[in-house]
C-alpha cells in the first residue's frame, strides 16, 4: 500500500492485485490498441486498468484476486 500526500488530499494506492509485464517486440507497442485487445481477451470479472510504464513495460491492475489467479494460470 502506497500513501501519497498531495497537500490536503491523501491518496492510498494498493498494488495487491497487480501484475507487471512487458512485450518482447522490436517495434513500438500502440498502447490504446494493446489495452483494448488485452481487456477483450481476458474477460476479467472486475475489469482491468492497464498503465504504461514506458519502454514496453505495463502494470495490469485487477480488482479481484480471482482475476489475477486466472491470468497467472493461463500464462
């Protein structure tokens, strides 16, 4: 759990149900196309938020443990 203090506002961010991955390709990964394709293929129960970390690295954030488990088993 990360705690970020932005003046009066306090933001708590949990990375409990997150996976980090990368694409091993020589070309540039088009983020919007990849995000839409992966979300459609995975059919997660609670959805997935995909964040670009740069250099073809991404964070896949799920809302339920079962979604993370299904991705680990399927790979």
